[in-house]
C-alpha cells in the first residue's frame, strides 16, 4: 500500500534558505549537510529519525485500516522541525 503521507522540502532553521523541491526519498542525501547560505545543519539525525518514524506509523496505520474511501475526510498540516527531533504542527485542516 502506498503511503498517503506526503513529506517534501527542506529549510534552514537559522536563516531564510528553503528548497521546496527536495523529496523525502532524497532526505538521506541532505543528512548533516550545511546550509549554502549560513553553514548550519540542514537535516539533523534526530529530525531524520523522526521523519522515518512518522512514515512508519502512518504506513502501519494505513495497512491495518480499510481501504481509503474518497468520501473520507483528509487531514492536512504543515509540520516543522528544529533539529531536536521535536515536531511542531501548524495549519491543521480537515477537508473532504
């Protein structure tokens, strides 16, 4: 079953650098890489492990649930991390 969790993009926690084109499947290439603007770490090991855990939890839940019905509500949110592995959830919306 394909995950319905969509994660993409990478941004610096210390400056305004942002790359919305980075796909989650390529996050391992960004692990502990320096920001091209300020030199800060763009993706810490803690944040990377949290992303992998979120994907695992959603995929596990999806595999134990009935097939998604197009009439079921969809939850969207913006998830931010700060290098510590902690997650901040914003813009939580429920849609059909």
